[in-house]
C-alpha cells in the first residue's frame, strides 16, 4: 500500500473506523532523548484538539500487564519538551515473555489485552524501537488492539523510517566527546578508542565519527580487519599525524570468513550476533573498546586509551532537531488516530511524514547499507572503515 503523506487520504486508505475517545501511551525499550517531546506531541492535540482522554501506561508493556496507569491532563504535557528520558518510565519487558519474581517468564499477553479493554482504550500509542513494534503487532493480531507506533532509538535502526528521534541528540553527544578527545590524544600522541552504542547497526558510530573527524570508524555492518586498522594508524604516524581517533560501535567485530561480505538488511543478524558474542567473550568485562585499544597498542606500539560513552549517549535534554522530529511524529500520530487510522508506525520518508503498516516494520532492522552515501563520504575524507 503506497501511503501518501496527505492526511486527507489516510482515512480513505483504511476506511472509516469508530473515532477514538480514549487513548493510551506507553514508552518501551531503552530510553532516549525526546521521548517526552513525543509524548507531548501526541498528548496535547489528543486532549485539546481531538477531545480524547489520554492515559499514560507506566514502564512500558509491564505497566499494561500490571494495570499501572495515570490519567494525563494538560499539566502533564507542560514543561517536558526539553526533558530527557520518559516521565512514564520504560522497561524492556514483553507481554508474551513477562519476567516474574522467580526469574521465569510467563506469557501474559491475555492480561495485557484484558487491561487494554478494562481501560476502555480505543488506541494504544507505542513509542519504541523495532522490538516494541514487534510486541505491538503481536497484541494487535492476538487481541485486535488498535495500535499506532512512533520510532525511537539512538541506534536509528528502526525499519521503515529514514530517522528515529533520539539519534540526533546521541550523535551530538558522541561528536562533542570526540572533539574533546582530540585535544588529549594530540597532547599525548595517543590512539583514543571511543566505544559508542549500536549493537546491531552502525548509524551512530558512522554519523558521529564523520561529524567528529574520526580517523577510523568501525561498525557492525563492516566486519573489520585488525591489521588493516593498525596499518592505517601507522601510516598516519608516518605522515606526521601523531595521534588517531578510532570510533567503534559496541556491535562491531573483526571479520570472519562467513561474515566478510556486507549484510544490508541485517539478515545475517544471528551470525553477526554470534560473532559479536564471541568477541564480547574474548573482550571480557572491559568490552570491545578496551579489547580493541589493547590490540591496536600491541600492533602499532602507540599508546592507546579507551572511552566508553555508554548511557551518556541516551541522557539529557534533546537537541532542537530531535524535539522537532518527535513533536511532528507525535502530532501526526494524534491526527491518524482522530481519522481512524491504526496498525501503523508514523515514519519519516524524505521530507514527508507517512504511516507505515506495522507488518512492514516489526522484526526488521535497518542497518547501514554498504553503498550508503555516508560510507562513501567517510572514505572520501580518508577514514579507515577497517576493510581496506
Ligand atoms: O536502545 C538501544 C541501546 O541504547 C543500545 O544501543 C544499547 O546496546 C542498549 O540500548 C543498552 O541497553 P540497556 O540500557 O538496557 O543497558
């Protein structure tokens, strides 16, 4: 179904359905900047423009299963645009595999569906990544729930949208960190390894690495050759560049024969995950960044240090760009619901904001295509991507 970006077409594209009077909002998965901006973007028009009741579901799907909710009023959406995190709370819990006190997991999908009905919800807005969309689709199929999704993650790897909110803020944080690390690397003539988040996709490492002028950028999509990386650093040294910045995504790992070629849709995710896990076990508690720094120091005889940015990349106030994106996606979600359009995720395609069927999104990963312009850009400014 070729969705147009014209709201007036949307109602026709799915047919008129009963108008929503009461909606639920939940945030699920890892938090990210601009979640509150997105909640606000949905809640304000839903309340004031469409006259809906808005119920906040606390701590993701766990709150739906445990029936922990809060009726939201205008005051709840005030003053949150610039606040990081999610005032509703979040969790990584899934209805069909809900952890219970003894550590086992129980399928509580039926409970989630029952509570959706008990709350008299006409639609559930789910802010999350690929996993959240998959869990939302499961509820839609099993309980005929009306769902609208919004794509969030600093990893920027949700299928079906060109960009997720949270990404721009994380990229800014990482680029600023790289800027700061340049001065100390230069003073000590060192290799500074910067480990970023990004388990399965390298958008954050690639974008921030190019923005920060990194000399090496290693991403999960391009399993790297350690000797090739070391040679690029030694070659820099020979050209008088006595320090280097190496950005490595936490999910990046050395090439193995089975994974040498690219993997645009993440279809080899299982194999990559296995290779990544294998590396993680080799790297040990220090993580891949520390392991890489030690390996490069040993190969180049240059001092190497590591900075693991961790959850700093997910914290704090969102950039204006993320606030804009989250507000836009949120208001379109409210508009879709008012028009009776469900079972979709609101996505950005080019400059347009369009609804994409959840079936298209769920369970898929948007990894960096090997022919992506940003890969070419990095190569053109002499960045080593570990493969040549
Ligand atoms: O949300 C995505 C992400 O930030 C990944 O990049 C990272 O590996 C993971 O979440 C960390 O998860 P947690 O916050 O549960 O440790």
